[in-house]
C-alpha cells in the first residue's frame, strides 16, 4: 500500500491556493436546489402545529373541523390525551394540504384543551431555580497543588486551601458573568420533502448527516435503512442542529405514505426556534486570585445554566477556558426549564466558556491597571493544550494587525469624543477538529472522466470544492475535470458535518483513493511508456516520466489504457487512526476594537482581527470565508441575539426574525482574517476550521466594551439596556 | 371616525381623482392644501364609474409577466407570490426564510422594484411584471452573480439569491456606490453564515469593474 | 392565512361598497409588508382584502407653495427620491432609517402610518388590548411604552414616520361611507353611491389626532372605522421650520428603534420661537411633548438647551418593570433630534 | 503530585450501559457515545444533546427525556445493544 502524503508545499497547483467554489454560480443565481425547493408533481404541503403553552397536559384534541377545511388532505395528531408538554412549540399535530394557506387554516382549526401546569423558565437566577426545585445536584471538580492530610476532611481542606490561596494573592477579582441562550436560526428551516416509490422512501432532508439519517428514518417507520435514500444537495444552514431525521422528518414520511403523495414539511420559523435546538446559557460567579503581574494563582467558580427540560448548561470541563490554573475549584448546577432542548451549536460549550471566563481574566488586568494583552500573555503557561507557543506567536501577529500597543489605554481611561469611547479586548480559543470517518469511491472512466462519490454534504463550508481540489490536484487535472458527487446516502458513507471534522475526513478518503487510483493507472502508463511506475508524475493534464517530458501521455490517453471498464477505487479513513494527511487541535487569537456610545449604550464593532491556525489549508478562499462568517456569528451573539422568554408563561417571545435581532451588513465593521500558517502547519496536515473562530468573539468584544467604558457589562449580548444598566445611567 | 363626520364627496371631484376640494377645505381649513391634493391627483375624467369585481376565496386565474414571459396561474387570493413562484412556476431561487419579509431572502422585482415575494400576494401581481434571480443566471451570468462566486460571498447559500437581487437592484440605482454607501444600503437582507464581508467585496468589485449596468 | 375574498378597486368611488363595517372583516392592503405577515399568523384574519394600490388618485406626490401632498399608496422610496420632500428632513431621515431597500420600495406611506402595534405579545396572538395589557405588565416589557401606558394599551405605536409628520403639522385625509347630505350639490347619475346606499365621504384632520390609545377591545389604534381608509397626507410648507428625526437604532438593519424623536423648530435670529417635539416608539401613539417644546422655545439650540429639553420630555415618564432604560434613550432622542434639526453635531453615533 | 477530586455525580455519569436506541451527534462524528464528556482524542467537547432512534425525539417511547444517564437498564423502553 502506498504511503499517503500531501505534495510538498509550494509544488501544488490547487491545494493551498484560492479556488472559487464550484457551485458558486448555481447558488448565487438560485439554480441550486435545497430540500425545501424539491417539488415533485402533486406535492402536498404540510405544517406542524406547535403547543402555545410551555407546560401543560393535553386534555383533548379535536381534529374534525380541521379535516373539513377545504384543501386539507390529512390531519395527524402527534400527541395523545394525557401527554405532558414541556416547552412551548412542542409539536401537537400535523396537517397536510394542497396549499400553504389551507395547511395553515387546518392547523388553526385544530382544537386542543390543555390542563395548565407550573411554568419555570428563569435560568439567570440560581436561587429562583433552587426555590422552584428545578436544579440538579451540583457537579464539582477540584484541583489543588497541595494535598489534604490523610485524615483531613476533603471538602473542608479544599475550602481552607482556596481561601488561603485567595488571601495570598496580590489581587482578588470577584465577578458575575453570563451569556444567554441563542438559537441556530438556520436560514432554511428544518424539514424535508418525502416521497415513496412502493415501499422505498426518498427523503430530501435538510441535513448535516446524509449518511447517518437513513437509519434514523427506518426504525420509526418500520422499514430498514436499505429502504431509505436520503438526499441533500444543498443545505440552508445547520450549525449543529441538523444531525437527526427528527420526529417531524419521520412525520413527513408518514404523511406521504398515508396520502400516497409527496409531502414537504418545513417547520414554521417560530416552531423551529422553540423546538429544534438552541445553545445553552451559562452564568457564573467567579473569585479569582492573581499575583501582581496578573498571573492567576487560584480560580473558584460556581456556574449554572440551562439546556431546557433536561437541565444541563455549559460543561464545567472547559472552565476556566483554555487556561487551567493549578489551583481551581469549579461547581456547576443545571437548571431544568420549560424550554426546548439544546442541540450542538458551532463549537458546543466553548463560546460560552470563553465569554464567561476570559472576561474574568480581563477583569484581573482592569483591577491591576495593566494591559490585557500582558495578562493573557503571562497566563499562557497554564494553557490546557500544548499550544502556548502558538498562542504567543499568534498574539504578536494579532497585536500587530490591530495596532494594539499604540491603541491601548487602561480600562475606562480612553479619550471620549462626544459621548463615544473606544476600547480593545481579546480572547483565545482551542478546538480539536480532525477527520471524521469517511469512505469515498473514485471512478476513472476510460474516456478520461473522473468522479468521486461519497455520502458527505456541503454545509456551506465549500466541501464540494475541497473534495474536487484534492482529487484534481492528485491527478494533475484542473478543478472542473472532477465530477464531485455528494449529498446522497446511496454513495459510500461519510461522516456528518460536525465538530470541524469534514474537511479533514473527506480530504483523507479522497487523497487516499486518488493516490491509489493513480498508482494503478500509472502501472498501465509505465508499461506503455517503458518507464518505472514510481518515476511517473501527474501534472498539467499529463502523466509523464519525471525529468523526461518526452515520455508522457495526456490524461485522456492514459485513461484509454483502462480498456472497456472504468477503474473504481475506494478510499477510507477511520477517525483516530494515525495518518500523515490529517491531525487535530488548533489554537487561535482574536482581538476586537469597539466603540460605545455612553449615552445610548450602543456598541459598534470597529475592527476585528482573527488569527487562526488550521493545519494544511485546502482552499484558502473558503477557509477565509469560514473565519469571516464565524466572526460575524460571534458579533451576533456578543451584541445582538438572545432568546427572550416570558417568565410568566414560558413563551419564547422573539421567535420570529423581525424580533430576533441579528447583525446586518452595516454592523460588522472591518474584519481582518489572518490565516496563520508557518510550514509546520502545512506539514501537520488537514485539521478543520468551522468551530474555532466562532469561540472568542464574546470574550473579545465584552473585554473591549469593558476597556472602553471602564465597567463590565456582565451578561451577553451587550444590548443598550445592559450597557446602560452597567453604566448606572438607566 | 363616525360616518356623520365624513363630508359627502361630490361627484365631479371624485372623477378628478377622489379628492373633494370643498370637503378638504372644510375639514382642514387649509385651502392651499386642498389645491395641492387636487393638482396631484391623477385625472380619470371620462371613465364611467364602475364597481369592482370581488374574487375568491376560491382559486382564480392570475396573469402576470414572469421573467419576460406571460404566465397564467390558478391561485387563491391568499397565495403569496413566493408560493406561486416556487410551487407553480418552479422558480425556487427566492427563498422562504421569514414570514414577514424581514430577511430579504425572497426578494424579486415587481415592476422593476425590489420587493419581498413572501409579503406580496400573487393576485396583486395581476397584469404586472415579475422578475426573479433566475434571470441573472444562465450561461452568461450577471456580473453580480459572477462577483458573488469570485468573492465567495456565500456559504450555505440560502440567503444568497435574495442578496444577489438586492445588490443588483442597489447598484442599478447607485452604479458608483462607495464602500460606505454599500454598507449603508444593503441592510434589508439577512445572512446567518456571516457572508457580509464578502458581499461588500463582491459589490465593490462590480462597481470597480465597470460591469455594472 | 384564512381564505379571503379579494378586490382591487381602481377608483376611490368604488371603495364604499367593498368594506364591511364589522371590525376585522375587511383588511386594506397597501404595501403588505405588515399585513401579509400578520395574516399568515392569523393575527389578522379578514374575510375580504381590498388592495388600494390600483387606485391611481391615491398615488403620487404633488407640491405647491402651501405644502406637499402624498397619496397613501406612494412608496417610501419614491418619497425618499422626491425633491419635493427635501424641505422636510425629518421625514426623509425617518424613511432612510428603515434601512431596507425592500421595505422602502414595497412599503407605502399610508401603510406605514397604519401598521399594527409593535408588541411581541400582540404578534404572538395575545390580542389587543385588555388581556395584552396584563401580559405586558407582568411580562417582558423591555420594548414597551414609557408614556401613555396606564391603560390596557402598553405597546408602542409602530410608525417610524409619524413622529416627523406630526411634528411638521401634517394632516391626513380619510375616506369612507358617509351619511348626511353632500356638501356640493346632489349626486349626479353614476355618482359614488355604494350598493347599500351609502355615499362616500371624506374628512381631513391633523395627523396628531389620527392616532388614539384604545381603552377596550375592538378599539383601533387610529380613528379609522373598519370601513375607512387613509387616502392622502399633507405636509404644510414653512421655509423657516428646521426639522430632524433621530432614532436610537441598535443595528443598521430594519429592526425597530428603541426610541426616537422628531423635532420641528422655527429658529429666528438664533433663537427657537416655536417647537414641536414628538417622540416615537415610546407610547401607544406618537407622543407629543409639550414640555420639551416649552423647554427649548426661547432658547438658542446648544448641547445644554437640547439636553434640558430632553430631560423635560422624560420628566413624567412612567416606565414599566423592565424598560426604565428607555427613559434615557427617549431623553437622548429628543436631545439629538433638536441638535440635528439645528444642524449641530449630536456627539453620538 | 496534584490533588484532584470530582464529585460523585461527575464520575458516575457513564458507567451503566446505554440503550441501543440512544443517539447523539458525537456518535455519528466520532463513532462513539459522546454524552457530554471531553473527547480524549481532541479535547473536543460534545453538546450532550441526545435523542431516541425510535421516536426521533428527545422524549423516548415512554415520553420521558432521553439522556445518557437515563437511557440505562431499568427504564421500561430500554433495549440492550452493542454501544
């Protein structure tokens, strides 16, 4: 078996260059078909009915009027009498109809009687949750340099030792920090178009998990996964929320089976936001002791938050974030609320952890009156990964791009122009990445045609293009010579797009298959040209003897040697196996400069610098896009977006786009993306990029606002209301 | 307000455009204002008064010009333009993102003005001209489409067709737009993936490339 | 959406027979940017929709020495492009602040004035106004009213252009079925007499009086009865009036401002001799602040006098449990609208 | 030698065998159950979101919540499996 490797840096024609995505024109011109665009003849439109109440029991469901609405074809309850509803928007019934209007009218005609139950949705106040008996047993986790004596009570020792360390510190900072629940708000709502051919189901599902969802449809429908084909050529956003077939996907298939017609069921925006996932909240009370240089000596925190009905919150395993001081005690309490369940949201746990702990580190700088940059730098010795040197180098680069040193002023000590002040803040982050399991099948046709097929998907990260680049580079062909087939579960299985594992996974399988296929083709070419197969190179559309261009065949001539049968080669990668093509674990440093209007509390990003390592870069253009996008999503959750719940009723009040505030094109300021790529990065292979740059903005922007105003706005997003409250002027 | 408070409109005035000079004077005490309204009104003098046809709620025939071609569809008055384009005419470039049009993802041209197809009823478009993002594609795409691809001004791409229409419409009106004007003028569209920085670059490129027309 | 009938009259005279006097039975479709979304959620569920955009006399902008008249279905972008409205910066600034090309080219001035309240309880189906008032009082009222909120209506008037128009002394023309005698001779053959025998009538009133705060269910947010529509808006011309709208907008998008104010000032020899200050997004109606006007009249516009007017404007605010911060934002809006009207720097964003 | 102590709840979390119908994102990405603990390979942290393959919901066939810690022997709908 060949030794798999990447071409030497500087010798590539496609890899590590800027390539335009191969489906760019199709997407921009509306030609690309998403799941909700699939519209076979006779398709019915289905709609879900969400429960208006956050906590109740179903006393009765009457669908008789709904069935009589003109245009309604089928009404199907999803709940039974006696079922308990635990959050607003949980789905009670489905209606399939000829038109959108009829489906909506059908939903409105369903009559449900409810028995109301106590509602609790307050995740910000631990005491309130405790009083309502909504907290889980606290999890605690202690690490100390000193050990208790053999017969000493452990908890008493811990308490005494923490107090001793705090007292021994030059400065002690106490603070409260928090970040609210946000949603995924995928532009294309969750849903599918389902059609049956006999007992064979085709589900056009908006999914991040093409290869993994067929099996999810099968069990509840009483068929086997082999009867299901899942298609998803294009997905309108997932961000971690679209890994499952979901009950509404199965319902769509069931409605199609019962009506004998194709059915399209996309969730209404409000139901999606209420029921199809969110990012948990995190609140924390911190005591932090540091020496006079700002090096943290001891960390003591109590945190809480919610993931909805099951409790949960932000994992305490990442608190404090990246930094892991030798002495620390952390306690986490989960709060069960009458709110929809969480789902993975880009870099699960990390953005919240950064936002609620790097802010505390920054407050150490504020308390000591020293530069935040220096505090972050001096604490790098305690980072939990092995990236301290990378952070140091990246901080230097980021500071240069931000002109940090010349712009810096102590917290609250900057120049005020009118009512506007400016400030700087930073954060650092880490993420694993690495490839997921991936299998692909490369076919070289005797006429020179090349295709690769795998059950992967393109979340918008440019996966299709990445795959094409890897295969075309290996064969020495132009990018458009490779036909990339993804988005169907009928292709060889490849992993879901989650955790920044896709680019590494699909690059692994495709590079392996392409190298193996080329080796087989080279055997034929070598015999034809009378040279050794090992001496052959594929470049610029030819296979030729290295050093002797006269001995060569065009790609087409070479492929003709295959005779009548296409050459098919599978490539496979298993996550965790050692490989020279991919690795894992990245760092990353981000800095924000913001302006704050002290009279209105409005925060405007002026400039944002993101320095990011990511191993070998397959496509520089889409890699940069990922970072821009992550920063903008970061600006969103730092300044604008949050789920707002009515504490009385548990209603999700802003579950429509008009009320769910997000940044617009004019809100982003200047964004500087720096692909951090010494040769060592290229050499360690592909890692993955989606999550890391979305992690630090909360900390960087909150710290910049603290630097500008001289006060900490404790909870994200930093709305005018919260800023004015913190300034004491509201 | 009580109907007794409404002064009856005299016929002749109505036929000149529905504004009674006398009543306006009576109501407002501002003679000049009435004159202004009367002058601004469009005169339909010779047209005999007619009553208006009421259609629906059943499906009715709607004829409009879509992407240059006359099309007749059958739809209920409550059908949105977006639903008709997507399900009856297979024009799925305009996307359903928000029910209230706040995302801009369903932007199309209605009589050459950018509007949200999701908050426009199909029946309103009777006799009007609708143009969709699909007219900007094809073998020789519009420079805005090419610039979006070249600058990677998309990720998942779901908001992108609406954004492309918005950029095209904006640049048609502001062919030499500066970066500041672009940042101020394209806020009717929403993107979740965060492609704004590249959209700005793409729009600027179209301006600079002189291919903006 | 509930199924509905549809009509698109081409003349004002055709209106009378098309409307039902029953609340909620007929909806007027202008730009549709607010109505269609509300109908999709069945917050509004009419039996009939009357599209008034095809009535030619309701469209367009005309001007003379007395002022400018704008037809109700004139699109907002056309107002923005009209040189006739250059004399009224407050209006153009308010339209520009909507920050969406689509809303500006689809939305109409009549529709903008008649859009339904901005209140998430209302828009989530909690009704207006009695039950809603309780919900808002106990619930999350961060975006709700800080003035005029003692009754059941605690939402804020949504219109972003109304404060400017009220400040500028605009009037509005209303058309609907009339009773009583015609003021100008008997109807001729073919006159605009509706099938039920009701003739069409009109009234003109100050826009300031057009908006009302409902006290009971089925009272609307304006004086309009279910069978009446706005046809024209008239802004009187006065060369000596300087005006501005200042909105506190968290983002550059079309989201509604957190607070806003329009100022119309007559400045003579450097001193304000007459002022109208109207706050937006703070009350169930555009909120006319006599106190702010009194504070600035007789003063030169300076940062100090503008601030004093802002403070006067909010002195009697009655914030709800969670919107005290809006008092500060309302104060700043007034201060900055006055500074901006006078051509001075606001000192903020 | 550094002193470390985790609360009992922390250490107990994934001892019992999980139901064969339990699903999480981590299982698809890494091929292993990933109910919210650190992934030792990469330091990546899961989100803890689980669902039931039978109901395709966060509620199981018994209408109770689906979670790593709850989908264990003793629950009526538990199915032994290889995971």
